[in-house]
C-alpha cells in the first residue's frame, strides 16, 4: 500500500506542477510570444500545428509571432510521468477553446506536450496543437 500511496502522491504533484506550466505556456502564447522560445528544449523541440511541422525553439517562436493575438481557455488537463529509458519526461494533454483576433475566430483545440528536463528544468520537447472544429 505504501508504494501505491507514493505513486498517487507523485501523480498529484505532476498534475499540479504541469497545470502551472500550462498556465504559464498559454499566458506566454497569449501575451508575450517574444519569450516563448525559453519554454522549449534547445536542440530538439518540435511543434506540429494542425499538421504543419516547425522545428527548433526560435522557429517555433517565430511561427507563433506570425499568428493573430490569441486568448486560451483550458477546459481539461491530464498529465503523467513517462517511463522512457534515459528521459525524465511528462506527457500533458489539454483541451480548451482559443480565440484569435480577426477572421481566425474561435476554435476548440487539443494540445499535447511532452516535457523533458533540460538543465534541471522541464521544457517542451514535443508540441502537438490541433483544432477540433
């Protein structure tokens, strides 16, 4: 029972910390895109935006900066530690609504992030963002 209790506690901690990470991520996307590259792994970050791949933190930031201003509202979040050899990772799955200024309008989205520790800090390694409507 003690092992199960420890896993439950770890799971709750992962969910709480990733909830904070996602809030920071969406706030940065919505209000301060010029700082977005700092949330991504330096060498191996990828974004797939509605089927369009973008690689590298600077190119990901530049991609977001070309999009209209946005407002994200998160509806659900699930997070779990990944059991992968030689990787301290977390898988995050988010659903929500996003509003873009102008004709881009409102969308329901799903967002999956794989976080990996880089220099002792979790950063985005893989980012999958898709509209559901």
